[in-house]
């Protein structure tokens, strides 16, 4: 059973006890992500996430790592477009240490000037690593093109230029604004004693609210067809075609997951069967929905050899045409729903998956997470709802494409192919 409680300082705590486990997962979720950044602060949320592991008033970086390793637990963090999360997974007997370490990181980091300068090199190397990974690069490029005109177009990592310019005062100012109790959620799932947890949190989170709450950022991407060809001297060509999607928790979101599964979400999907099995032209081909608080997207990806690139692009667009013209078959629709249901249930069999679900739901949607409601959302989707989405996705005013690889000699032909397909949708 999911429970929500608000501490006196405004910190919201969401919990879910899970019988039969020895593990407990706890996370501190912060409304601080790349969508809150500007041109000068691009990447600061992610930079701050790194810095909180570099030392606190009570522990240096080596002690942070050693203490968690000594109990066999996991301590980590991630930064997304809309939030940052610091989390730990430990045996239930080690919950006090997990709470102490997480709150120490988030509330008592020193943000040492020398360590800030040192970490710039690490994060710039991470940026270079993304640029060297064509699959990451094509996703980042397509996202930037599709969400042009909004803060979602900015990369989570920032740029080498912005990261290199960060100062201690910048990090402290950003942390003061966003790392306040009323702008955070603590999520805990697994085996734990509720009274013990709240006693620990009341003691560790004894900080005053800032008086400022986050404002939800509205995202209205620019209309039109936008594309970018990125030449890289690599063996494969990578495609990412991006269309409008739907925001978290909407009825359309569940219908889109079914549609995505049918088109490219599994080995039995249309794109996989056509491009990989029937023609043997690509190893990796798939689709995926992206959902944020008030906007979403839907992407189609394939990676193939340079000589096969134009044919793979044509096959991708042909499969989209078939979907637009004929919709889904009832048998295909039912199979996809059952597959989604099974994969969802299997994916929720851990304390960490529940912690992520309940924390994200409360922080981003301000509501209690319900596993039953999610299952019902999948099961209640009708084939009519899915087919109603198809023109909304593929006959809309927004479309973005990114192609990475040895594309200089092929870019003109592929551009014409994309523009011809887009013209039919208008």
C-alpha cells in the first residue's frame, strides 16, 4: 500500500512496504533537471549531481564509496530532463546508514573549488564519450531538433563550454534555489519500519523550507520538419525519426505504448520483422515513446551498414505508411497488450522499481502511484483508441529526423526521401 506524508518543513515522503523482501530502496528526488536551465547554466543539474559525491562535511569521496561497499549496497544518482534522483538500495538492517548517507550528500556537500575544477575534466570526457557514441548522438540530435524552441532541446550533460565555465558560486546558487524540502520527494519501498523511517528523516532533514516552489515548465515545440545529418567516419549509419507523443499518465500515453510495441517494441514487431528478419539489413531497429509532464515524443530508430542506409530508410517510411493506411490487426493488437502487461509485471518485481515508480509519480505528477491503475491503463486500451492516435502522430505539424554516419554522399537523396514522405502527411 502506497502512503504519502508531508513533514513540517514541506518535504513529501512516499512509501510502500513490500512483504517477502530483505531489501529496501530509498531515493531523494529533486525538481532540478535540464529543463530548468538556460544557455549559460546548461548541464549544471548534472554537474551538481556529480559534485555531491565528491565530499561532504562528514565524508570525503573515498569514505562515501567505502561505507556503502562495506555493506554490499548500492549508492548512485541520475539526472534527467525534469529531475535529479539520488538513491540507495541496501538490506533493511542498513536503512539508517542509507538515510544518513543520502541526506549527507544532498544537504551537506562541500562543493570544494579544487574538486569542481577536477570534475570538469571528467564531465567533459563524458560529453566526448556521448559524441563518440553514434547511437547516443543520433538520439540527442533528434531530441534537440524535435523540441526546438523549448528547454527540452538542451542536452542533460550540457556542453564543454558551459561545463568549463561553472564556478562554485553558480553551483551553490542553483542548489539553494532547487534543493529545498518543498521541492523534493523522498521515496522508500521494500522492507522497512515506517516509524523508524520517519524518525530518521525528521532528524536528518531538519532544514527550513526556502519559501519557493518550482513552476512547471510549459513546452510548445516549433512546428515543421527539422533534420540534421551528422557526418562521422564510422561503419554504420544511424537513423532516428521523431514524432509527437503524449505526456505522462494520459489515456493516450497507454495507447501509444501499445502502438510502439506493435511497430518496433519487440522481436515480433513490424520494423524488426521487415528490416532484420525479411531483409537482413540491420541488427538493431526499434521504437520508443518519451513522456514528460506536459509533452511527449515518439521515436523510430535503426542502425545499419553504410551501403544499406537508403534502403533501410525507405523500408522504415514504408512501414509507417502501411500503419497509417491499414492500422493494426486485432490479433496483433491483443498480442502487444499482453506482452506489455507481462513485461510491466516482471519489471516491477524489485524494491528499486517500486521506489522509482512512486517517487517519480509524486514528484512529476503530484499523485500517488498505483500499480493496479497502470495495469488497468494498459488493459483498457482499445484498438479504436490506438488507431485514432495514428494520424495524430504521423499527420501532425511536427517531425524531426537525425542521421549519423558516413552520410555526405547520401544526404541529398535521403533528404529528398524524407521531404517526400513528409509532404504526403501535410
